[in-house]
């Protein structure tokens, strides 16, 4: 441990204390301005400053503590890449290059959508949770899982749970991961459907990505695989051309009609597409679209950062709105616990535990770099969430609510929506809404809850200020929609494959033929099951009068935070097994917080008396109405009413499953931690220390 | 990355971009392979790319939401 001690022993010089004191002062002052400001608008500069100062302090002090005292990183200890390099999976990689790889793997649509939805409560609650969550939970999880995986030859989260917590816990966690996949894919599909409904421009550009990706796939396969970067560059250029062409298509009524679909049709097309895409060979469609979406994602995030830092727009959303009480139109439920599950990626995301124990630990050159890559990349992801929050908050609040409120609550004409939203205290005129729709090249912007459209309008507003003025807003809007939809389609495809492998893995225990991944019938059957799983929830969400996101996003949030709680429980157990119980509070505190949030939110989703929140109350309302032969929207017949009730019971079962999984894991984890604490020996399954290079 | 010379920076950027797509550095692979298994045949660029592509999606290709 000598090297680690030496680092800890380093004392801060007076100049350092002054400099870091100034950073702390600036961050504190910025947060103070954000919290106490009560004017019309406040500059986004305060939000950016508060976030960057928080990240700098957390990285410099907290992550250093984690690295030296908790994970006890040892630069002399060889990493998996050093111990058995194979030039393929295990290869020592330059830390900057690896940071890029890791960030590209953890960044996705999640940190962009969650904060946009949470903006209905005002920008302040979301900001505070994003900052506190990432410093004390999200980045801690990413960093520790990465470090522990490095000490275990790059084992995956599932393997580590099996080895440290036993096979039972491993199976429970695997069931949880499968359930998360299903709900995640459904919710992401819903985000795309909401963004593309009745939008010929959007549908045309997304449809164009399929032939573009197919051509790229064929080029890479038969025309020289090493040209992948060049092929991707051509693909991105073609995408930009497709956005331009989409504008032409939308402007021509005859052609626009071919690409205009209601939400229900889009959902069915997406389900069919998901099935086809996941059974095609990966090189044909999945891989090239993955390449496009990766570069578009990194490019968009960079452009958003530049746009926000150059324009420093004013936030027009109030710091806290009246909807913190739980009556909001975007998602139902009060600030506690629902804010903390709505913003998952960006503050803490269980999914990252799967990524941090994936390819990254096999490529670290040196253990000490885990700090910059694990903790640092998550801080960067958190900044993406802050930027999404800014993009949502630069919109006129009236426009934000008009876009995100379900028609069942505010009506479906611009006049009705403007009147209703204005009556909530967010003044907006029908003309404002019509003008905004026209500016972004759409016939309407109403009833598009799901975050994608709001973010796209916000990004278009910011980008058009930097580049090209108001005339380019429609282009930038569709650029943002394309980016999100492309990314989500790739996730649907890849996610369906992951779910398929998991289903085959489970099914193989009962029927060996079903578990064979190279068998076409087994492949088709398992893919079909996976698609039916998420397709069920997607269809249910599309038909939901409250917009679907309102009901389903919290379920996704619960699932994702639950996975984070499982990952942090594993970290806690490992710390006790390593006889580092004294510092185990770094994982115990966030685990406890996430457990409280997910279990409270789960209980409310099941048992709340408010039909908009509680599934059972909702089912009771529809059952009672059906008993009186009444038909409530969106149902059109008594049979539909029964279907609504069945959906509610499925949702209840899924919520109960999530709660059961997290409860079981907490109990198993607590028992394992107790056993480890009372055992005088180190019981963790690390690669032995003898492998250390004494150089 | 102390050396700010452009070719090096460009090479690193391309390496990062490729790794984001799951394609590890081919030159590093060849260097490693030749050093450790001098008698075996090194994968060609094409075969290496195909191997990496298959590896990325072997269990579906999991990334974050």
C-alpha cells in the first residue's frame, strides 16, 4: 500500500487552498443565485458554473478519497490488460482513448430525456439532484464497479454478484436485469413514437437511415472493413442530406401523406422493425447504424456544449413550479420520490454498472486511471444532463407545458391548450404555439410528452442562435429528433438482442434446444418473446390517454435505480469482505437512499389512491365504470375497458417484481456484509496481490 | 499526450473513434501478436475487423440507455 499512502500524505500548499477555496466559493455563490433568484429569468451561466465547480471539487477531493482509501488503487498492480494481453479484448489502451470509449458507452438518450421531464418541477430540484446524485452515488458506483472488476480480471456485474453474493443472488439479479431491459426498450420506443407521430419530416429522415445503414454495412463487409471511419463519415453526410430532403418531402402535401402516421401505426411499425432488425446479421444493419448514432451522439453533445457556453441563454422556467406537489402533467407524483427516479442517467444509473464491468476494465493500462475514467466519465455524463435541463428551461414555460401536457388534461386544439396552460400561470397564446410549430417545420407541437421533442425545440433554439439564425430552426429541430430517434432505434435493436440472449439462457435450463444461440427457430422464438415483452408496454403506453410516458417513465426510473442499488449493494459487500467496513458508508448511504426512493415510488405506483399514480386505483376506477357500462377514454368499448384493467394488473405485477428483486438483494447483501464483518479474514475474491510488479 | 504534433493527435483521435465503435487498434494487435506468437498467422485487417464486430455484439452489444 506504500504508493497509495504516499499520495494521501501529500498536503495542500497555501496556493492550492486559495485556488480550491475560490472554486468552492464560486460554486456556492452560483448555487445561491439559482436558489434565491426570483426574477423573470436567470442566466444559464450560473447553472454551468455551479455544475463545473461541483465537478471540479468532487473530482479533486472525493474521487481521490475513493481512489486512495476505498478502492486503494495501486499503480504497481498489473491490470487485466497487463496480465494477459491478447491484442483483442485485453489490450492496454491510452487513458484518453479509453475515456472516449467509456464515455461513448455510457452516454445515451437517458440523460437527455429524464431532466427534460423533471423540468416540470422547475430547474432547481433537478439541478440539485443531478449534482448531489452524481457526486455521491452515480460516479461512486461507476468508479467502484470499474475498480472491483479490474481486480477480478474484468468480470461482469453478473459474475461478480454470483461470486461474492452466491448463485441465488446472481439469478435474482439476472431476472431484474431482464425486466429492466423490457421496460427500458418500451419507454425508449415510446419516446420515438411521440416524437415522430404525424411528422412526415421526422419519419422520412428516420426511414432514410435504414437504406443508408444498409449501404454502409455492405461497404464495410465487402469493400474494405478498415475503412470504417471513412464509411461512417460518408454516412453522416448522407444523413444531413436526408434531413434537408425531409424538409422538401414535408413541404409537398402528396409526398408528406406517405410519411404521416398516427402513434398507433408507428408503434406497430416499430415492433415489426425491432423484430426484423434483431434477427438480421449484425454487420448489415445494427453495426452501421450503431456507428452513425455513436458519432452523431458525440457530435450533438459537443455542439450542445459549445452552443450553451457561447450563447449562455436565459432560463425562463421558474426555479420551482407548483407541480413539485405531484400534480404535474408530464409525470404524476410528488418531488419525493418521483424526481429521484425520473432523473436516473445523469445522476445515477444502474445501467452504467453493466458498462463499467464490460469492456473498459479489460483495457485499463494502470489501476490509477480508473479514477479519471470511472468517476470522470460519469461527471461528464452528468454535465450532459445539466445541458438537457438548460435546453428545456430556455423555452417559454407555457410552450414547455403545451408540448408535454396530455390532450386528456388540456384539450387538443391550440386555443384550448393555450387557455388551459395559461390558467396554470404559464402565459401562452394560441399564436405562440402555431408560430413555434411553423418555425420547427411541423404542423403541431402539441401532445408530444416524452422529452425528445422538447429537447429538440430547446436545442434548435440554442443552435439557431449560434449558427444561421431563426431560419435554420427547422433544420436543427429535425437534426435533434434524428439524433435521438437514431440512437433509440439502435438501442431497441441491440437491447432486443440482449434480451433474446438472456431469454435463451434462461430457457436453455428447461429445454436445451431453446438455449442454442445458433439455431434459427430458437433465435426467432426468443426474439419474438423479447419483442412481445417490450411491444406490450409500448402499445399500452401509446394508447394511454395520459400520454404513456406519464405512467411508464416512473416504472423505468424505478427499474434503473433498482439496478444501481443492486450494484452499490455489491460494492458494499465487497468493501466489508476486504475489511474496509470503516469506509463502507460511501456505498451504504447511496444504497439506502436509492432503496428508500425505489421502494417508496414502487409502493405509490401500486397503492396510491390517485388513479394517475396508483395502478390499483386506476384499475378500480375502470372496473367500476365498466360495471356501470360506462366507457372512459381512451377505451371505446367495454372490451377495451377490460384491457385497461388487465394492463394495470400487469404494471402492478412488474412493479411488485422490481420491489421484490431489490428487497431480496438488500437482504442477501446485508447478510453477506454481516458475515464478512464478523469474519476476521479478508474474504473477497480478488486476484492475488502476489501478481504485483515490484518495479 | 504531451507531444502536440498533429499526426500523433490525428492518429489518437482516429484510434478513439474506432474504439468507440468497438474496433481495437490493429497495429497494437499485430505488435502484440508477433511478439507473443511469432509462429502463428496474424489476422488480416479484414479478419481482425470482423472478429471485433462479432465480439461487440456477441451478447447483443450492451450500452447505456
